[in-house]
């Protein structure tokens, strides 16, 4: 019975701390918008070996954006990360010999709720052509992350 006397005191001490901080917590995921007419790449985009391409997309968050990273890797085994509704024509499954791999983080300006990301990426000439994934990850300052998986082809 002695232990039960302390329970109301414990609960009374915890309730004010929880309710005050929870009201201010950021629980909204950031957004990756590729709906603009000049957004690139989009689902089923075709890139060429030995050429550069310009990435263009709009990033948004309700409070503050944190970081952006891009991951390009082969999809020769037809695995899926796609977040897009439509599918692309896929090449037959094949074994990679010299696939293109890029994993890169890009800095975002501080205190931004909206940012138009634009960067240029070079596609090496000597890589395997075929199906690839273009993954975009945006994380807000609170740690919420959104991933956009786009299927692309490199010829």
C-alpha cells in the first residue's frame, strides 16, 4: 500500500512536462516536389553516359529543412524503391560489370522552409547502361525524412 501513495505524485510531476513539449513537437514529414514543368529527373527519365544532367526539384517543410542526399545505383536485378505510380519499361535482368554509383549529400541553407534544389551531376562514359534508381532523401531539422524513388534509364 505504501507504494501506491507515491503514484499520484509521480503522475502529477510527469503530466505537465509531457503536455507542454508535445504541443510544440514537429511531426510533419518534409516534401519533395517534382511536379514543376522543369523538374528533373522524373519517373522514366533517360540520361546519357558521358553527359551531365541538371537536377531540379522543390523541397519544403512546415518548420525547417535539414539535409538533402542523392543516391544513384543500378537496378539490373529489377528490385524496387519506386514511390511513383507509373512504371517504366525495364531491360532484362543482367549482372553489373561497371555500374554507376553515386551517394552524395548536399548542404541546404539554414532556416529554410522552402528550397529549390538545383545541382549538376556527371554521368561517367564508361559505366554500364541500363536501369537505375535515383533516390532523393530530404530530412528536416526535427529528423523526419522523406524518400522519393525514381526509376531512370542510362543509355
